[in-house]
C-alpha cells in the first residue's frame, strides 16, 4: 500500500492521523491473519519513512522496499545533483539509499519490488540487467539481515515482450540468489 498526506496538509499535520490509521488497519490485518506492507516513497526521506514504520510499531504492519523509489528521497537529492544522476557516483548513491532503508527497517521489510532503473533517465520498472541496481550487493545485504521475504518482479514494457522480459529478469535474479 501507499501512504500520503491528505491534500493541503503538511507531513507534521498528517503524521498523527497516518500513524493512527496504519495501526487501525494493522489491527484489521492481524484479525484477518495477514500483514500490510507500506511501500517506500513517502514520506520523502529515508529517516521519516523508517520513523513512520517504527512509530506505528504494529506486528501486522511492515514495508515494501521498491528499488525504484529512492530517487524521491531527500537524502539522495542532497547527495546527487540532477546533472550527476548519470555518473557512477550518482548510481552508487542511489544504491546506498536502498541499503540505508534496509539498515533502518530490518525485520519490518515484508517484500521487495524488484526491477532495474534506466541509467540515463532513472525510469523504473526496467528489466533486470538493463540498469544500475546493484543486485549482487543488494542480495548480500538481504542475506546479512536474514531476509526471508518475497522478491516481486515489477517489470513494464510492450505487451508482446513482457513475457520474455519477465523470464529473463527471473533468470538474472535467480543467478544472484
């Protein structure tokens, strides 16, 4: 699921109601014996996203790390100027932000949206191997924290090519595993 502040509200104004709503939905999820996964991207900083998930502090509420949403985070925007996105340093910083999320969230990570990111445009949902997500490093990090959750391919493309792109991406992901 995605969260956002109501239109016209600041994050500080929305925070109490967002946390309360997530706890209430977490109660409903627990009664139904399932979990809710809040997808990365909002709030627009690693620190605030981690704070939200930890503050909700509900056994049935965790998160989804989408490898394509780190370009929105304040911590990355402070490190990488727009013109430096295409550089090796820009790509490394992007991957570092994913690792910062993992470090901050640990056992609250329920699953990951797996795809690649175009190195020129930073467009997400590209087939694995066509971009700059460092999957060997990411998988090593997940192993290090003992992650046992799902890795969900999230690939976009022309309808007549999607099956081949998914098969190839699955094969590349399995090679990393």
